[in-house]
C-alpha cells in the first residue's frame, strides 16, 4: 500500500485504477444555514458520475475545523450506496491533514458485479451523510467544508464543490472565556498571603442577536468581586466580570465559583468555573535551634554560629522587617556578628549569626535569641524560631593564691653585710575542682641582686589546701646600713595571673652604725715617745661611712694647749661618700721631757651627737745602753765572725 496526495489505497484497488479511463465525476459536500450552537447538522456527500464512465475506485476528504464541533458522526456516510465496498472515517493531523484540520475520509472500491453509478445513470449519486454536532459556545460564523485530496481511478475529478455550515444565533446566547460549565479556570498570579492578587476576568460574550444580563456571582473566600449587578451584555458584544483573590495561607487553593445570567441560549445559568489562587509566605528557617559551647575558666572564649535562611520553594516570599531579639539575657553570652545582614531576608538569602561565651567565671549560662519578621499569615510580627545558646564553662584552670597576698611587702632586716633570715610565700592552688589543672611556678625573680630567691616548691595540685610552709623563700645581704627596695615577680600558669605576673614589694634593711671610727669614740690615738725636739710618726683617726646611700660630713676641732701637735687636713673637715673611709693624720713634736695630749671634738649630724678623741705623745731623754762583761765577749765574737766571712769573700 502507499500514500498519494493523502490518499490510501489497497493493492487491488490500484490495479483497477491503472486500467480505467479517466472518469468525468463531480464530488460535492452539502451546506447548511441558520444553524444554532448545539444543533446536530447532517451534511450530504454527493458522488455524481455525470453520465460518464463508471469509475472503479475513488477516495476523497471533506476537511473541516474541529474546534467548533463536539462530535462528528459517520455512521450514515454510506447509507445510500447500492453496492460495492465503501468506508468513511474521521482523520486528523497525524494522517497528513494540515495542523488544526480534521477530515471525513470517504473510500469507494467497486464490486465487480455492481457499479458506483449503475447503468451510467447521469443523475447524481448520493453516497450518504455526515452529522456534525456544533459546540454550544460556538460564535456565529461560516465553517467551510472543503473537498480535497481526491483521486478517481488514479486521476483527479472533473469538478469539486465545497460545502459549509453557517451559524446564525437567534436570541441571546451566553458564551465566555475561559470556557463555561467547569471546563475553564481562572489562575491568579501568586501573591503574599493576605495580600490581594492581580485581578482576573471572565469575559462574557453574546454571539446572539438579543441582549442578556449577568445577574450575579456566587463566590466564597478567598475570591472577591466588586462588580455592580446587573451587567448588560449587548447583542454581539462582551463584558468583563472581574474577580480578585486574597489567599490567607501558604500554598494553592483550588475551588469553583458560579456566574448567573438570564440568556436564553448557550451555557445554562448558573455557569460554573474553576479557579486556583496561590498564597506566598516567608520560609524562614535556622540551621540549628540549639548551640552548646564549652570552655574553661581563663581559656579562649568559645564561639559558634547558626545560619538563618529563607530557601526557595514551598511558596516562599521575602521575610520583611526581620530582626533578632534577645528573650533571655545572660551577660556571659554576646553576639560576634552583625546578626542579620539587613531587615529583609530575601528568598534564598542566608545570614550567619555568631555567638561567644565569656570564660571569666565558672558556670552554665543560657541565652535565647528569637528571629522575628512580618508574618503575613498572622498579620503581624511573629517568631519563626528560637535559638538557645548554652555556655558550659568549667573551672579546670589553676587559680593562684598566696600568704601573704600579692602586693604585700616582704620586709627583711639584718646587720650590714650579713645575710638575713629567710621570709617568703606560702602558695596554693585555689581551684577546688579535683579535676583541675596543677598550678606551676615557671619563675620567681627579684629585681635587685641584693635579694636571693629560692623556689622550694614549684607545682601545686588543685583542691589541696596550703600547708603553712614557705614555698618561695627570699633572703638579702645588705651592703651597708640602710634600706634597699625591690620587687619579687612570680610567673605561673594560673588563670587569674595579671599580665606582668604576681608581684610583691621587697625591702632589705641593713642595721648598724652609720659611721664607725678607729679608734672608737672617746678613744686615744697614741703617737708614741720621742726625744724632745723630734717628731713622732704619723697616726690616723679613721672615719668610715657604713651607709648604703648618703654622704656623711665630718667637722672636727683640735685643742692643743702645748702646741706640739700637727694634723692633716687642717682644718679637719671632709665629706665621706657611702661606703668610703676618710682619715685625719696627726704627728707630735714634744718640746721637753713630758707627756702631751690634744682633744679632738667632731660634729656628726648623722649620729645626732659628737665624737671625742684624745691624741697623746711624750718626750723622754735619750738613753745609751751599757754592756756587761759577757756582753762585750759576745760582741767581740760577732765582730770576728763578720770579719771572717768578709775575708773569705775577698779571697774568692
């Protein structure tokens, strides 16, 4: 089998077509007028041999617009065929018919014992009828019935006559867009819940020749209608019936509504329509409703975050006037970010909320943060989620404690240039948590080398009381009389340690006389005995400044009634720096055989009283010693010995 100009033929039929002469045939489709929507119209199909030769086979299409017909009936298509093989069927786009076009396809295949046109009857041969049911909503128009794709014995026919169906509506007639009777739908654009969507209309048309009225609507929420009834629809005219929709929930609401009218024809009153109306609302979510942050006292502040998001889908809209509110306040918990980027959480926007816990104190602290926004469903501000932040700060860090407390003076006293007895610190770890970390002393240093620091114990477990013994001992050796100050600095791993460590002021006091002399106060400097007129050797009164800091001024006067003494410096007045010694030198030249003295009186403000000394010397006659007999013998022997030694050296 094969197709030719839209024609289907069997192999046997083609064989007959190939051997026949060209027929003189007219094919026509009948017409009908004054047809109303909803009518059933029977259209005759005519095959006229016009006195010519009888064809052996034929096929043709009656093409029509299917949009205005609800049914096409071909059951009577071949009712008048006398004999032979014939068939009728409705074909459409898939059968090589143009897009939007259907056709009634008629096929005749002659029986060898009979003719399509018997006895070459010159009159027309009616094949049959096809019935068309016109849609009730069809407007007045003329619908062509086109004879096409014809083949008679393999050749085109001599003449083709098209038909038509003319709709002419009498009276008023109800039609609409969308279609009536529940087949049409008003689809409203999605809108934020409790906000009116853009209006939609049902356009009511009147293809008839008399006016009618739209008398009302039957609606329920969420639909609205603001029209004033009655609405007059003139003959051949149209009117819009306007509807609104205000969804109150998230999602799509489906339903029906009705329009009532008084038209005589068309869709019966009331007319039913479908609608769908979609409500949008924010889809605000949080990535977690709880955050738990762990830390230790004195450690790094723990931080965490969650995301606030408004994902698309699920009929989502922007979250407006969004804000984060604190509902339960804990001073130990604070926000680390600007919270929401702005007051609108747009669809698919993600904002990060950060939180931080203070490790200043031990305990469990809780704070609640609530994300609020304009909720169109409730009509006001409502919380979408409450985020609970819990901080668990455990006290495991060591806590330094000492007796005496930091900042307390440690005062040491000892004689100048001698080591003091030890004094110091009794230290313990004030963390009472048995699982706490040990307190460790990393260094203990004094600021002045006069102090010596000894760390007796350097590690202290938590939850262990002080033992009453010094764990750090401090001694000092003052280089003189007076006080030296310093600072003891203790460095540890304690959580409560200040930036520079724990500090204690130190003092080291050296005791003793600020000034010492030789000879002592009220002592005598004895220059010795010499013959009158000769001078003694030099004797000294020494003054030593034993102070750590500060000069001492010595101012002495000498009372020498005999006038036999001399002294340097003269006058005796000098300043002794700390740690130095100055001296006054004396000599004596006795004038006769006698004893002489001079009084030395010194003023010393540092002592608060003076010093007094006595300088003495004596004049005595020169004594020549005499020898006994044995002394002479010994002297002679010594001289002989000396001479002998000298002689041997010369001979040598």
